[in-house]
C-alpha cells in the first residue's frame, strides 16, 4: 500500500507497540533503490533508509552483544557527565 509520499512499503514490525503514543516501525520499500530499501521510521515521522546488508549488520551486532556494549558504554559516559554537572 502506498504511503503519503507514494512509496510502496511493506510493514515488517513495530518496536514497542505497548502504548498509543506511536512507536518506531520497520518497513521494506520495494520500489526504493537497493541502498535505501529498508526504512526505519521513528514515532515523530522521521526516517532512516538503509540497505538490507546494513540492517543485517545491525542485527549481527545486536545478536553478538556488541551493540548493547557500545550503547551501555555511551550511556554510562553520558550519565557520568550528567552526575558530575549536578554536583
């Protein structure tokens, strides 16, 4: 089904979905060039387009724990900066 921009997108999944506030969604845009075929749309309507290979790289990093490790480290640094600023 075409979206507001006329793109034909197949909805794959909604992340969260436990609220009515609008959650990030993952689509395949079959009409897009290969390097922009995957569409991740946030709850504000902003989107990121990437290739299938790029999505698989994210999946691989998530499965291996590498993505979680990087995120945890970044959040710890941010938390430390905020804690120091609040002292």
